[in-house]
C-alpha cells in the first residue's frame, strides 16, 4: 500500500491561517503530513516549542492525515527519519522565492532523495506571516481573521490588553 509522507517544516511562531491552508492542501496530496516544528530557530521565538506544538495540534484537530513533531538540526535529516519523500513549503509573495530557492537547492544537495514541493495559499492568506501577525497584534491591531482561535487566545495571553 502506498504511504507517501510529506514533511512540512517551519518555525510556526505562531501557526497562522496561511500555514493551515498549506497543511490542508498537502494532506489532499500526500497520505500523511508531518508538521515539523524547528526547536531552535535562529530568530528567538515568541512561543516556546511546547506552545507552538500545542497551538498546531489544537488547530489541526480532526485532520487525521496530519501529525506534529519537533526537530533540531537539518530538515532533510528529519525528513528522512520520518520517511518523508518530500518537503512541503508554502509560497506567498515573490519575495519568498529567493530564500526558498536557496534552501531547496541546499536541501537537494544534502539529500537528493528528498524533493521539495511548493504550494500556494489562497489569495486571502497571501499577506499573512507569523511575524506580521505578532507585530500587528502587539501594536493593537486585529488579527482574529488571520489566525486560528487558539492562536488568537494565546496572543492575548502573551500581550494582555486593557478592557
Ligand atoms: O517557518 P520558517 O522560519 O520559514 O522555516 C524555516 C525552516 C525551519 C524550514 C529552515 O530554517 C530550516 O530548514 N531549518 C533547519 C536547518 C536546516 O536544515 N538548514 C538548511 C536548509 S537550507
């Protein structure tokens, strides 16, 4: 029986509707999608690894094709350890391309057996990123339509507002 596994790696600090869009699309294509949370991203995360995993798990609840794991080290090594044939990455705006291109070629060089597949979010999610969500929320803006409810609650706990 075929069991095509994809790894969707990222910082997920925190998960957004853009990430969920990619997870949904990937789970239609692959038999199983492992969402890999990078434990020590170069940028200091707002949420701990446990919080990022918990928010993801609560947000994908009900999608039986997916699971959440954590990793440190090379993404291609984690991909191999979970049996993934592909790394999935989301593409939003053209400025994503340069970095993704570089990562893809490096990952291919590190392990030519692991392919990278790019998926595009729906247009309504094109402008959403974890960093912009954190900034807008911190400055008092509304983010509820851009993140899952668990994430909006978590942001409110991190940055309590008056009233
Ligand atoms: O959500 P992000 O921050 O865009 O995800 C970036 C991520 C985690 C995919 C990337 O930083 C990564 O793969 N880090 C693990 C270390 C690694 O494998 N580096 C070589 C890839 S070029």
